[in-house]
C-alpha cells in the first residue's frame, strides 16, 4: 500500500465528505421516531412474553410440590 502524507490524506477525506448525501432534518426526525416506536413495541412484546413464561414456570413448579 502506498504511503501518503497526512496533508494529502486529509485532502482526500475532505473530497469524500463532499460526496456524502446527508439526510434532511425531516428524514432524521422521521427515522428517529420510527426507531423509538419500534423499540417500544419490541419492549412491550418481550415484557409480556417474559411475564407469560414466568407465570408458566411458577405454575409448573407449584404443581410439583
């Protein structure tokens, strides 16, 4: 791999950053909202599954006593 100077490296980085298509404020807010909603849905799902499995385990072990 060819060695480049730090100055040349930062020039190349600057050129590449200019090519990036940055999301708009609306897109960022929309994506963030969707992530929060999906995390809340997943959290509720796993909470209820955990409660159901906990109840089933207690039921199984109480019948054995």
